[in-house]
C-alpha cells in the first residue's frame, strides 16, 4: 500500500516522496516532509511549498483529502482505494506482502560445529537466519540457505578422543582423566554404544581409530543437528564441508598474492591492512592450517559462485573475524562490500525466575531440543525473532507456556482464531462478504483496516533493515487492535456485518501471512 501511494506521488510530483504515519491519525493515513527538503532548491518556505503541492491535487481515486499542516503534507486515503486494495489482498492470498525484487543472495547461518547437539545460542541464529530467508524470498530475492560444516581441524580430533574417553568411562567402567577442553555429555555415551555395536569394544581403546571414529561421529551428530533444525522448520539448500575445501589451498594461496607472507616459518595474512588489530597466522610453522585458513578457502569458493550478495550470520564471539575475512576477500580480488556479517547474541533462559537447568545430555549448555520440548517450536521461533538479534535475550519459558494474554504467541494466535470463530458463526456467505464495500467504516474500523494493510511495508522494512523483530512487533500491535475492536464493536448481527467480516478477513490474512514468515502456523481454533 505504501509503495503504491509513493509510486503515485513520484509520478505526479517527479520527486521521490518519503511517507510517514502521522502520530495523530486525525491528520490522515500518511504524511510527507518533502516540502522541507525542497525548500532550498525552490527557494521558498516549506509551508508555501506544502500549500502549493496540496492544492495541486484535485479529485483523485486514491485520496479523499490532501492538506498542508505546518510544512507537512497529509494524505487521507479514499475508501475506494482501501477497499480495492483489501479485495486484491484477499483474492491473492499468499502473494500479499510479496514483491518482485531481484538479485541472488547466499545466506550462511547456524554452521555449528558438528561436535555436539545444538544449544539455544545456535537456535537463535537458526531462527533469525530462517526468518530472514523467508522474508527475502517472499520479497522476490533468489536466496540460497547454506550450512558450513566445520568438519576439519582440532575440534574434530577432540571429538574422536572425547568419544573414546566417554565410552571407556561410561561403558567399560574405566577411571579416565578428562582434560577440560574435551567434549562431555550423554550424547557421547549414546554414540559410544553405537561404536561398540558397529566397530567393536576395542575401537574405544585403539588410538589408531580416533580419526575414523571422529569422522563417523561427526556425520551422526550432523544428522542430529539437521533433525533438531527440522523440528523448528529450519531447512538448508546446501551443505559445504570444510574438509572438502583444503585441496584448493595452494590455488587460493597463489590467488592471494602479496596478501600473504612468510615469517618465522608461519604464513600470515596482511589483515591489518583492512582494519584488523594485527596480521593473522593462516598456516602454523608445522604446516597445519588455522581456522582462518578454512574461512579463506570457503569465502573464495562462495565468491566464485557469483552471487550478487553474501550474508553470514555468526555468533557474537566471531566479531573479530570480520576484518580478517574482509581482508582475505579483498586480497582474493573480490569486493568485500558484497559480504554482510550479522551477529547473533547469546540467550539466557529462566524457568519460574531461576536459571534454566542445563541438560546432562549436553554437559555444559542448554539444548535447543530441551527448550522445544518445553514450549514448542512456535513459541521458540516467535520469542527468538522478537528481539533485535545483536542484543542479549533473556526470557522465562514458563511465560511462554501460559494460555493467556501474557504469552505473546498465544495473544496473537488467539486474534487469528477469534476471527475464524466469528466467520464460522456468521450466517452470511463468503461471496456476500467478499462483495461488501468497505465504505462508511467507523474511525476504529478504518484504523484497523489501515494497520492490517501495512503488512507489505513491515515485511520489506524487516528484511532490508535486517531487523526481523519488526514483524512480531507488528503482529502484536495488530492483534491488540483486533482484540480491542472485538470488545468495542458488535459484529455478528450488526447491520454492517458483511463489511466488518471482510475487514476481519484482511486482519486474519495479515496475521496468517506474518506467522508464516516467522515459520509459525496460524491457528483457527483455540
């Protein structure tokens, strides 16, 4: 709706027009400060310019009133325009809020090491990434969702040793020493039982089996991660394994040219040239590549696939890697401005006001699967999408289990279900409802309709600003308006019942579409 109005004004005025929502709805549906930006160019006062522009509008199908107020220009949309747009939205269903944007994007998110089950920190990045994926695709972008599997390096070696230690301890009853940095948790005990069944008990003691066991366990854990992600409706198009990339290292090193150099037997990248604190080691003096080396090969492979834009969603602890990766991209001959790195902060969980207990299956972290079991996928997704991703998040899971208005998911779901219940109660047929003209609505009904038709702007803003929380914020506000309207207005039996139900169908469409883009299914009954 906003885009349609802005396009109309651009054609009429030959200027790009910024539209805002007036704080006082009595001024109209939209306002623009364009007169202030034109004052210098036209050498006139904003008030004079605003008056001239406002007076240039005659009778028009889009507006019923165009007024200048202290340099601002206020627009009141016509009932005909609002009704036609509402009818179009209802008849086009899934297309509502969509767009025709172009461009290919490679979106990498989660990418948790396949050394243990997903914890709630991973879950936040997963929900954020998948929400951005859904928003972007709805707008028309061609987006590939990718998971980078860190299946090489020290963490995989530690996995093999940890698996043997766990098996010797829990299955064979041996008294083993657990170095602090090794992995712990009952999931390793479960894997150790499978090791005995598949490889025999001797494999738990044979150091020569550690690498084979590590790779075997990595695949098992990755399958578990994929299963956990599917439980919250997160799916990936492609998986890229780090180990498969190292055959490209010599070629990538040559491609880096003078961006890398040798010093005391180590290979460094000149990352300080692009904002890093100091140059970083990419190959140790014993010939082993560092974690950064894998990132360099991976990003070279990414850019060789020629997407228009690249988005990485990383944990906040990876902030220091941004300058290093950008340096590598530039040395490889690409434009690092095409890479966008978004950071996901940690999550703190409470249960009845006390810290949520860690799972013994995970050892030292709270498992995503445990939280999903407690509150369900819908509540987890809604809550994790409800706050800006680069800020810390704390919530009490007991609040998300309540079946009342204090639970934001329940509150919005109930708004949708309430509308469906009214539709079911009405004796008016759907054809009559759809044919009703949304004319002569009360101020409250007009405000509810306008709010419901704003969804496309919310979707666009949420994706382009990378602030997914704007969508759940909008849904909560729309649900609040719906609940208030329901209590203040008699709907069934009203002489305008058909048009009121048509209005509510528009609200339901916005709620359902918004929920879908959050990976949540709207409920018809509660």
